């Protein structure tokens, strides 16, 4: 204190999430960013829900990874999270005309010197979905 600390997704690599949750709370962190011990929050939805229940308001649980306009409302309503984290990214194609496919290790390299960028449109879609749900009187 007075610094506000969010414990990063390193939490998702812990051996015993219940004990780790208590340790992080005792350290005074304000929130935990988590995908529920899975690659994405939609996959970890059940653990995230249990984390929210177990934390009982002592720390904020922020669902993150794989959040999209298509699943954000379900994640919020299914878990009880009041905060979500998302990159809203899309691929921007690079200008390379030729890329040796044998040397490409990932999607970005295969797309020819491409990169990820946050999409203003995807951010607006996610915020709109949350606002619609809020207007309906849900979480």
C-alpha cells in the first residue's frame, strides 16, 4: 500500500490454487488475473467461479485470456467476475511477398512478417456486450 498490485497469470501455473489464493490475499494484492489454470478463461470457467466464491470479496478475480465479444457475457455471468482482461487482438499482415514456410514457427511468421494489434472494433464489441448485459439488470 498505497500501490495497487495485480498478481499476473503466473497464478495459473501454481500447484495448489486454493493455498496460492490465500498466500496472494495475505500479501495484500488487489486482484488476480487468471484463466482458471487453463490456456483460456472459457476453458477455465469452473475454476474461476470457484476462485470468486472462495475469495469471498477479499480479492478481485479478473478473468483473462480468450475473452471475446462472443463469450464475455457468459464468462461474467458464469463466474461472478466483475472484471475481465482482454487484448482484442487481430493480425496485421506484413508486407513480405515471400516467406519460406519451412522456417515459419507460428501463425505470424506464416502470414509474412505480420504482427498482432489491438482492434478498436473488437474492443467496442466487447464493451457493447457488457453494456447490454448491464442494461438488462444483470451483473
